[in-house]
């Protein structure tokens, strides 16, 4: 990877890590359903304009049905779930649980795509889920105001992301990435529009909440997708997915700096366990050792 690729990787992680902060700052004023529509609606406009300027919109039409499915599971449902969680779950916690996405992806790929799970990958799955237990077990209350429903919403969002990744691999491999991003976010916006109209807040939304919502739409959705797919074009999907391991660190950082969220030893230990399990489950650790062994043998 070149210097510009590392720059894009860290910028993308910082942007996606901040999305949990912006959700926390805007969800109370908008409500989960209205906020998700603002995010995907404005994000769709941004991406459609960019894709049109690049001449990529034509790639959407032949795959419109399957692109719409990806939009529901890669944008609509997970964004809504995280909005629901943001009402009770700290930004840093949400960012860490989001790192479970590759683990769910590995499980779905095993069941659906018949991909082989090695011993280390199975261990990684178990370790990753145990890290979530360490992270939230003291706060997993399902009483009014408790974090239990929010944690389940975060896990559901990660499950949706994992399913969307496998669905894309099976049915949309080779489709232009920018067209896929623009088409899927647009499909999510259209699907969620009726519920957003029904749930639109009766009171005027304060300017700071609008600012956070615009940041979610234009920065964390529109610009982030462009940076991500530029990174995929430059270094490939396998290296680009390492952004997943950096997002929790930025999520915790933004939550602590902006929202004064506490960083406890339990949170740090749980985060480390989740990230280690994810690295094992996705094969990054074993892959790194294999490459090192091959290089040593060639020397």
C-alpha cells in the first residue's frame, strides 16, 4: 500500500467512527425513522450525482432488483438499527459491536456460500462473541432505559451487514462499485420514505441536530462510500476491509472527546477481545503468518 492508501484508510476509519457520534447527537430530535431517511435520502442524492458525473449510472438498471436487496440490508435496516441503539447505547460501544460484521459475514458465508471455516476461524468467532459479552454484560438490562434492546439492535445491524456482503458476493460480483453504492442507498431511501413521513417529528428540529444529520448523510454515507470504493480500486477488497478494525478505535475516541463518554478498563478489554477474534475469524492473522513464512523461506 502506498502513502495515499494509508491516508485514505485512516480518513475513512475516522469518518465511519464518527457516524456513531452524529447518530447520538441527532436521534433524539429526529427519531430513528426520520433520521435514517435524512441520511440515506441525502446520501443517495450525493452518490447519484457523483455516479452520473462519472458515467456509472447505466450499470444499475440490469441489476435493479438485487441492488435494492443490498440497499435494504447494507443501508436501510442497519442504519435504522443503529439509530434505535443510539438512544441508549454509547457511541464507543456501538462502534465496537459494529466490528462484529466480519464475524457474522463468516458465519453466513459458511452456511450459505459453503465457505470452509478452519479451526482458527471458529476460535475467532467464539472469541469475538465473548468480547461482546465482556463489553456489555454489566449494562445488559432490558428494563426501561436499559441498553439491552440497543445492544440487540447493534447486533442485528452487524448481521444485516454480513448478509449484504455475502449477497453481494453471490449475486453482484463484478458490478461497478460506485453504481452499486448509488443504487443501493437510493433503494433504501425509497423503501423507508413512507415510515419517515409517518414518523417525522412534530416539533421543529434544532440546527445542531440538522448539522449532525447532514454530516451523517454527506460525510459518513456519501463521501465515505466514495473513499471506500477508491480504496478498493487501489488496493483490493481484502486490504480495504481492514478499516473495520480501525473504526472502533475512532468511535471510542470521538465518543470520549465530544460526548465525554467514559473509557473503562472493561471497555478496552472487551474491544481488544472483539478485534482479536475478528482478526482470527477473517483470516488476517493466519494470512499474515503465512506471508511471513513464505518470505522467510524465500530469503
